[in-house]
C-alpha cells in the first residue's frame, strides 16, 4: 500500500475497532490452556453473541441426527467445539462491528451479502473436501472483503467515485490501486493485523483474489468467493471462468461437483443469512423487482390518461407477478414450504385469531427419523430430494387452510387451524402411515422410505398457553417425548389450567 493510504487509515477516527469481547476471544484463541468454560464465560458477557451461537448450533450446519435442541450456551459450545466456537463467535462480532456509512448502505449490504454467501460456500467446500477445522476457512471467507468495508468507513466519498466495475476481480483491484493507493485485499490484511487476527487469517484475506494459488486452503477461500458471485449473478461468465480455473487444478473438483456445491449453497444460504441478519437475493431478483417498480409507474401514467382498459389488464398482470415474487420471498427454496421467518409472522397471528374466535389451534413439530443416515449413505443431494418429496407429501395431505413451514434442517412445523387435539392427532397419524408407505426417493433401484416423529400441542380446549412461543415449547417437548419412546409416532403435550406442564401423552 502507498504510505499515504496507510497513514490515512492509521489516523482514521471512523475506522472500527474491535470491542472488548472480540479482544478477549483473540486472547483465548492464542492461549493453549483455553477451555470451554473460559470461552463460555467470555461469550456469556455478550447476550446477542450468545444468542447467535445458540442459533447456529441449532441450524442445519450443526444439526445432530436426533435433532435434540440446544438450549444453553454450554451445550452449544460442547457441540461446536472450542476452535469452532471461537472462530464463529469472532465472525459474528466482526460482522456486527463493521457498520455502514448511511450514504453507502446499499454498497455495504452488497459486500456483506457476498461475504455471508462466501462463508456458507466455504463450509460446503470443506464438507465436500473433508478439510479439518472448517470454521477457520468460513471465517477467512467471511472476512475476505473487510478491506472494502474499511475503505467505505474511512473514505466513503472517494470510494464511491471509483469506476463502475465489479466488486471483485482484477478490475476492482486495479481501480482501487490507481485511485486510492492500495487495493481492498491489502487494506483487509492490514486491518486484520491491526486487530490482532492470526497470520493465517491475514494471509487468507490478502490472497482472496489470487486464482493462481495451488494452496488448497487459500484456494478454498477464493473458490468460495467465486461461488458466491455465481449464486448472486448466475450469468457472470468471468466468475465462472475463474472458478473453473481454480476448482480443478487446486481443489480437484469436477464441473459436476461444482453444480452440487451450488445446490448445497442454495439450501444453506437462507439459514446462514438469518444468522447474520443479511437479506440475500440474486441480482436477477433485484432487477425484476426494480423493473416491477418501473412498470407500476407506467401503469399509473396510463390510468391518468384514462386508458383504463389497457391499464387494468397491465395492472392485473403486474399484481399477479408481484404476488409470485412475494410468495418466493416467503418460501424455503429447497422444499417449497414456508420459511421460518414467514412462520413467525403467521403463527402469532393464528394464535391471536384463535383466542378471539374461541376456536382451538393445534401445532406440531414434525421431525424426520434418522435423516442423517440418508445423508451419510447417499449424499446431500439425495437427502435434499427426500426433504423435497417429504414436504410435498405433507402439503398434499394437509387441509387448504393449514400451513406447513420448514423450521430448520429436517424439522417442519404444521399449523392446524380450528383443530382440536384429538383431531390433530388423527391427521398426523394418517399422514405418518401414508408417508411411511411411499418411497421418498429411489437410488439404484432401492426405494428410500422414511418415518417421522411428531410433537403436538393444542391451545383453546382444556389447555391454554400464554402466547405462541409457549405453544412452540410445548410441541417441542412432545417431540422429544416421541423420540424417547422410539420415534415413528405422534406425541401430545398437555398443560394444566395454571399453565404448568403435564406429562407427555404418547399417541
């Protein structure tokens, strides 16, 4: 970097510094005597960070075969492991630290979208290549563009005046060097050193645009960024050529493997985006929404000119398209079921409506039994196919007014409107019998059958809950009861009138 740029960054008051919890995490990472207890004590001082680690421990990235929910920070750290917990916690803290200048919030969001997708892709790559300590590569992929975020904080107006070139690649690096005196990989490595991050992370950030590397760990970070680019812009021919150039020679990945990784990234992206509070949408979707806005403006002009017949036809078409786009945002891209964010909005509304109308409401956690064995034996693509077929089978057998949402991993939540406990159990048992009898996939002529365990909770009959969250907890407890009793069954969780939990009733 040019000395003037180093001096500007070193004396910049708006450049973020790591908070105390991050500095403590770095100390623990360097201390060979660190244990889970010390790590838990440091993380517990930051409630928001603790909540994020609990969420990621319960996410599909770390879901166990039994889907036993992790309820405490100590359980989360035990599941993740010491090194993984430190890396993930540090990633969450840095993500929160790098705040955007208001004038460039859109660019800041685009950078974080790519960073979060790259971290997800790095996880999928490590899974595919069987690399050890994948969380360190996830962290390297997440932080590879912090140099851009640092420059946005330090010199927002100058950075905004850069030529209109892609956010990544040689053109961006050259434009940054020509106009600023250094590129974002140099700035990112400099900032990582200033923060006290490891030399290993500094090297990953500095080499994140180096397609010619033959180091598999560095290649993994570079490839992860390019996979993120292609996910956001599937028609990016340059990113495709760059990915092909590093995937085979450095990582030994064939084109078919890259397609499988793209599918895996699509499945994991919504969950990871929620963990980092980032909205992820493909460039094509963004262009469609922008185009939609322009067309709606045109319709308003037509209406003003009294061209009512044409305008109404166009308005109907655009409203239908808007509903389609809105539906896509609400759906889980893998299974087609509603996603967890949509579920949270709908469930409380359904609870309040049931209360006002004096009608019963039932919900059920539905969890596929021994799903990890399918992934381990047949691979994640077959596992994804089983999840899709299972979701579609459930949707076909539910009533039109009911709702199915993917809660996470192989776990779904069913909302049964105006449905009492006994009727809810009958519905779930009928679905269980039907699902168990039909194959969810056929591999090499061998049918794959699944069963599920379900936990049912009902509000508005003999049991009443203070809110939807308490209902979820009761259904969750019933699900564990079904698991304990041997799986492949429906269990109900009751509460007495005082609100105290009663024993699970196994159906």
